[in-house]
């Protein structure tokens, strides 16, 4: 009676949810094909909340005994097929393969599978929800959805028909579905597969890690050792190719234990949805107060942010230019699993690699996808044989794909070999990486290639005082040009911004940093400055999380100015022999810089004042690469004065206003066809 009641509830649910009509449409497709199948596969969408309200027992079966629940729906669907004469070729109930697709699970701890907890439950054969980032995936291969077996004794009644049907169940291997040791229940003769009725489906294997495991890639662990392990997820049929390396997903599936060379916990995925974190509602009170106090200026807020940023690593007032660029690059990140088009790559030239390394490592910890590339691993995807023996090729994502939407800090550029630098240059220029899969090497009939988008910003530095650099005779350079002869010219060009960081302070380049280092050695956890107490690391995390989700658009005058500067700069840096020194991506970087400064100011509109900062930073970078040009920008143009008090901030505003007038004059002179309008016009 209980089973009959559940069947009635299943039929009522199918009717109310529209599932019955979808089932009838699927049956019509099978019937129109006029072909006999061993297995007819149907996917039914299940909302557990609606099912439980309708019939608690059936809902309990779906959540905790999904295989038995599928049998209930299998019986209902078979009766429907026979009653309504939907599929004439169908003979037995065993030929119907029901897949229950859950929309969600109850938001209770017992339904969550935390990849950091031990032991993990893989014996209950019920649904769990887990969340993780895809770090590897295989190519798509085939598996057996279902097969027909016949008794080998021709005199046996079961040597015909569709009495012996094998279907794939969660956790089953190919050898469990297709074997040669099955016996007939009637005469005990061996069963043989009727191969022409085998039904194949697509299969893909991916590996995920919990978001907490990203700590291992951020170079910061609070001196607490920890380990993490990836979890294998099997995707089948409609779920194949639904995931991308680097994305974070919520996965509903059934844990199972798969034996390879060693026992491994795996998940048979039932449904997958992209995880998008909530957008923060605002910033801290201290930063909100600062924003209000500096509202009369277009530049003071970001100047103060850069001045006090990372005071745990360097004293306030030092490395302001670098810190502003770091904040602008961080604010251009995204954790919404969307296309990241406004990457802002930074290449830093420095003689103090230890301090710069600490500063960059501190900065990447402020965003969820700040990845410090381990030297022992690969930046870009690599290939290996799949450990589950499926014949598929496993593609390991690498640091760049893992840092999707964030920052990939690759350390000292000199620590990478020539071929890796060439690969980096190609990826930065095209924002994609192509993996070639040799069919001969991996046992396939043909070669394949897969292209992955590279959606992160790259940070790196070059040591100007390295032994190899000191032993090289410097070539003749132009005014303002840095000697970067040991770095491939094309790679320097590929990076959006080149930053010179050889001075910590114009007046006192060493003393503040030395004092800071000594005090930190005595009291590592101490807050040495008032700014560290007023604007904490959490304040900057909230600021970046809020600002990077702002949708910004260009004002008309900002758009005219950025195009005018680009055209004028391209014109003066073009010669008849080498052509233009500005790459095709120069305009994209200018746009990204302008948007970043607007976001950092918590504005939704890019103003000409934002374009000015972008132009000064970009022109400084061009000067380091190629030498000074007509628009001669001082190396410290963005921070011409030390920011001791309000008076110095006012002087900086006056200086930047003068720079803006010079920029407009430069555009009017060298930007043909560009109209620059005064404010009164």
C-alpha cells in the first residue's frame, strides 16, 4: 500500500509540475525514430520542496534512497507508456531508465559535503551538495548507458526479448555494467550481450578543490600547516562540457568509492550550477568618512588610499605609485564567474625584490582569486593520462586558469625559462592558451586542440641588481628609458604597465623602511602607525569587494580625451621603419586604467580626471620602455609631493590640474580629428 501511495504521488507530481507532458514529448521522439532501443532514458526534474509537501515518504525516498525513488518513477512511467501507447517498441519495465534531476537540496548541514572535513560519507548512496573550483578536466569519452543481454541457450525462453537489461547506476564502473559472467536465472546458462542494442553516452571527469584550499596558493597560511585533496566528479550526458577550469560550482551528486591503483572518493554529479557570491553592500565607516571628507577633489581619496595601503608591509608614504597601481589592478578583478576583459598586468622593475615580493604577496590575499604561482608547478595547462583508465586525457589547469577573475603573481620573471616566457607573452597578448593533444601519444585516432580563455591579471617583477644584469654592459638608452635588455622586448610590450620601483621615498629612500623593518622584527603583530588602526586590512578587503562590482561607463569628455591621447601618443611614437610603438592593446589598457581609478573612487562614471591618471601612468610606462617623447611626464608625476597633510594634497591637486591642461594641449596639437572642448563650451 505504501508503494502504491508513492506511485500515486509521483503521478500527481508529474502532472502538476509539467513533467508528464515533457515525458510524453520525449516518448514521441523515441516513437518517431521507429528504432528499438535496449534502454529508453528519461530525465525528470524534481523539486524536493514540492515533493515533500505532496508526499513526505516519497520526498524522503528521493533525498535518502534515490535509487529506490527512481524505481517508483520507473513503474509510473512504464504504466503511462503502456496505457497511452506512447512507445510501441517498448516491451519491459526494465528498459526504462529514469534519471531524477534535483533542483536543490534542503539548506541543512547534513546535506552538505565539506571537502575539508573527515571522514567523508560515501556509503549512504544519497544526495549531497558540495561546492568547489574546477582545477582539471578530461576530454570527453563514451560510457555504456544500458545494454541488452540474452541467454546463450537458444532453447531457453529468455534467449529472446528484453528481460535482461543492464543500466548504469551512480558509482558503477564500465566493468560493472558490461561483464561476461552473468548467468540466466531460468537455466543458469551464461548470458551474452546483444551488442547492436548497446546504448552509449558521454562522460567527462573533472577535479575540484574547496575554496578554502586556495590558501595554499596565496603564500600565506598563518604558520599553520594544512593539506588539501582534490575530489573527482563524474559528469555524464547533458552535464558534459558544462564546466570550465577555474570556475566555482555548486554540485549535487552521490558520493561513491572508486578503486583504481588506490581507493578514491568520487562524486557522481546529478546537477551543476555556477556559484556567484553575494555582492557586498558597502564599505567600512572609516572609509566612508574619508570619502565624504575628500568629496571636493577627484584625486585625494585614491591618493590617501595608496599612501596608507599595506602599512603592515611598508611605511605609509613609501611606494605610493606602486601601491596605487596594485589597488587599481585589484579593483579590476571579478569573482562573478563572468568574462574578465579589463585585465591590468603589472611588471615591476626594482632593486629591492624582498620588499616588493612581500608587498605583492600581501596584496593578492585581499581578493578571493589571488594566486601566487608555485615555482614547482606550471602556469598554464598541462596534459597527463587519466588515472581512472578511461582512455581520456587529463588537462591540469595551472595557476593562470585557477586565478580566473583575479591575480596570478608569477614572481621573478628571471626564474622562468625561455619557453615559459614565450608562452606567457602569447597568453598575455591573446588572452587565451591553446593545448594540443597528440592522438598518437595518448592513444586516440586523431589530434585535438582545446583553447582556454586566460582571464586574470599577471603580476611580476625583475631584479635590476641581479648578478647576470650587473655583468652585462648597458646599451645606450634614451632619456628616461630603463635598460631592460635581459627581458624579451615583446614580453615587456605585452605587459600593460611597467613600473620603476627603486626608491621608497624621494627624500628619505632608506630610513623609513629600515625603521619599519626593525620594528616589525621586534613586534611582528604590532600596529606601528595610526593609519594601520584607522584603515585595516578588512577595510581594504571590503572596499575592493564593493568597488570591483561597480558598473562604470565613460562620460563623453572622458571618452574623447582617452581616444585623443591614444591617437596623439600613437602618432608621435610612430616611425617609418618600425611603425607604431603602441600595441593594439594600448587603448584597452588605457580604458582599464581609467575604469579602475573611477571604481577606486567608488564612482559609476569615468571622468576626464580618471583619464588623466590613466594617461600619466601609461605615459610613465612608455617612457621607461622607449624613452621620453613630446609629452614629457616626470617619473613622479602621479605623486609629486609627499602626502604629509592637507596642504600637500592641495598642492598635488593643483599640479594634476596643470597636467590635465598640458594633456589637453598635447591632444589638440598631435591628435588629428580629435575635438577637445573646454568646460564652458
